[in-house]
C-alpha cells in the first residue's frame, strides 16, 4: 500500500466517516489565502460529498470575514476580499448576494465612550455557518497535528472571540472560560503560521486526554 493510500485509509473518519475518502480538502479553506498558493497549506483526506458540500459555507465564511471593518484594510485580506466581491457577480452566487442584502442594514455607530460616529452599514452573519467551517477546520488541524482523526465521539465547540460578539454563548461560564484559555494560550506560545500569516493557529492538548485540545 502506498503512503498516500495508507494516509487516506487512516483518515477515513475525519469528517463524515466515509470508508474511502477520494479527495483532498484544504483546512482552513483555500479561498482565504492569497495567490499564488503558499506551499504550507494543509490538506486532509475527505470524501467528495463533504468537500464539494462545504464550498458554499467556505465562500460564506470568506465573505463575512473580509467585510469586517477591522479586516478590510489589512493587506493580506485585500485579495480574498476582492475575490469575494467578484464571486458575488457570478450567476451561481446570486443567492449569496441576495442573502447579504437581506442581513445588511444601516445603524447608528458609537464608540464605547458613546461618541457618535455616524450611520454605517452593518450585517449580522449566521454564526452557525461560520461554526461549521471552523469545526471542519479543527478536525482537519487535529489530524494534521496528531496524524490520526479526532474520534467521532468527540465534538468540536466553537466560540467567536471576543465574547461580546457571540450572542449564542454570551455570559456563560463556558464562554468566559474559553476566552480566558484562548488569551492564555496566545501569551504562552508562538502561533503556527498557515499561508503568509493569513491564518495563525495556537494549539494545545490536555495531559489527561490527548483527544481534548483547544
């Protein structure tokens, strides 16, 4: 058995448990990275249904991230942002364009001190779609780190930090713990760089159970 076939067979349970993954999937999604594609992107085995089926959520994630005001002027985000805007002009993405229009509105914007900054367009993303992409990415990164899939009996919990952005998990003990742990992890270790710093990843597992990690 070739090394490639052995790797695919060992990774059969990464996403859906397909017995014979036939494609390779990028984690994080390839559309977040500038071209030409960096040589350090991560690919993991996937069945074609999971790979193709996730493409719309991947596109949604890129659009929601690159529209953020605190991201739009970041140099590494300009190319993915331009690509996301071009995609909205394609016939197959008319549904995504209509969805974006439906979740966008104009609101008064103020600083934390209450200073009025004017009215701006704001949008409210569907966090569940973002979480699906991140959960798949976490399972892929776990496999890349451990060289075996995260058992299907283990779930993936996702939190959008800082805490106040995540209405679903806001003001819960678990959410506060996640914020504290993430902050401590970033202070204690250097990140893994994926791409040209488009994505930074901090990772740590517990001593009690190697399958429990953040």
